[in-house]
């Protein structure tokens, strides 16, 4: 009788990895999101910065907390209408360095780590809302997932955002900027992210048939949001930080030029501002592209 090959030992303390398809979608989502974040941050910063995804791992929450940079600054996110939470942790040095780049500070030495003021947090929130948008737009499905930046967390290593026995997806990051390289970590609850990805996969399978048609009559009853653009301008982040009540911002729109009104990404109307009682109003003076809407009068 030949000797049977020994069975591999299974560590029941080791977190269970999701199916290969789910894990592949998860890791690609993370990489795509941070690549898009890098692109959207660059125009706002005075020097180049780049994200590198060093690894995507499953960790017990206690192990994940041990990977957090110290002293750290946490950023809490919300996915899929609060169905899932996310926590990004930077070192204080990295957060202050990003702030210096955002404000156009030309100092050559890296700033000393410290806690952020409320005003500084409100400025950095611009970057993290863009990060939230990048994660939403990179979601591996036909439609982006809702995602928003919620708040800063002063002591992320004491977080109770995840359960005490939770298994989390720990994304280890390296951010390169002019002050050097700094590590960061992004945490997502495994159960929630796996559930969302499985749901998307099932929805995709169910939707492989021919697309449903919508009648013109029904389409004409659907609501649409109209946006009237008063004008635009560009300010440095340092100028935005210095704005106070009573300051006047001069826009690029001439008072003699009609205001553009858009539906989605298309300009549909042009008009003059006015008022109806206590409400602001728009007098439509020209229509752009009548054939853009079915059934519109010629």
C-alpha cells in the first residue's frame, strides 16, 4: 500500500478569501480607483504625486490597526447609500504635506507632523471627495456606485467602524510626493464588499438579454434637472482659504451675455436672469438644438 500524500493543514484563523472572480474584481477596482484619484488630484497640487498599490490583503481588524501609520489621520467614507464603510489612514506627515502642496507652499523641507485645524481639514476634504468620486466611477459595473467622504477621524487606531472580530480588506499604499514616500492603508469590510460585488455580478448576468425599449410618451414624462450657469473663475487654494464673508468673487461671465442652461452635459437654453416673487428665475431667450428632444416643437 502506497503512502497517501499528507493533507495540507488548514488554519481556521486565516481569513477566508472570496471566490477568484470576486477577488479579481475587487483588486482591479482598487487599482483603477487610485489611478483615477492620482489623475484628478494632479491639477490641484503644485508638484507631482502618485499612488502605488503595494498589496491587497485580508486581515483581522486588530492586525489591520497595527498596519496604520502613527501618528495617523483617518478619513471615513460611505459606499452604496451607507451599505458599506471605508477608512483611509494617512500619516500626519503625509496629510500636512498634501496640504502644503494644495496651498502652493514652496518649502523644500517636509513639514513636521501635527494635527490639522478645522480649516485645513475642510480644504483637504476637496481631495478626499474626489477620491470618493474616483472609487464610485471605478466600480466594476455598468453604473457607478454611490460613494462620499464623510469626515476626518482623529484617532483611527481606535476606530469602531468595523466589528471587533471583523475581517477587512487591507489595501497597502505608497504615496510618492516631493517630500518623499509615505505609506498609507485603506480598509474595507470583507463581508460588505463581497456582498456588493456578488450582487453586481448577479445583476449583470440577469441583464444580458436585449435592452428594454422606452416609449417616447413615457420618456417625455421623466424628470430632468436643469442647471443655470452664472459664471466661472479660477482661484488658488491659498486664495480660497483666505475668503471671508463680504468678499466679492468676479466671474468670467459678462453681464450682457445670456446665461447657459444645461440638461445633463448638453446646453439646451440661453436666457436672462430675473425674479418671480422671492424666487430667482430665468427668461428663456433662445433654444439650442430643438431636435435633441423627441416631440419638441419646431
